[in-house]
C-alpha cells in the first residue's frame, strides 16, 4: 500500500534531549522550556464557587443533584 503524504526529511546530525517534569512542562538540551499549565491552580476559584453553591441547596433536592453534577464535571476537567 502506498503512502500519499510521505515526506523525506533531510539527514541531520543534531540531537536533542527532552526532559518532562513538574517545574517545567518540558525542558530541552538547547535551553528551551515551557511552563507547566497547572490546571488545578487556575480552576480553584471555580471549584470554590461551585462548592459554596452545593452547601446552599436543600438536602435531597433536584437542585442539589444538579450542583453536585456541575462540581463533578469541574473536577473531571482538571483530572483529564
């Protein structure tokens, strides 16, 4: 079977090392790095607001179920 999108790259002798870590998302041997996105830190304010909303609802109500679902989706987004 023939590949339609095949491109030949020119031969090169340069090599690069990449380190994935906690402080930086990646850091390579050329000194380039990218900051870690830290999704939890940026979403903490949303989670706080949604948790407060849960505590305002009456036990056993439909509104409490909905609020818990919203809270679960916020945590799921961070986890993914």
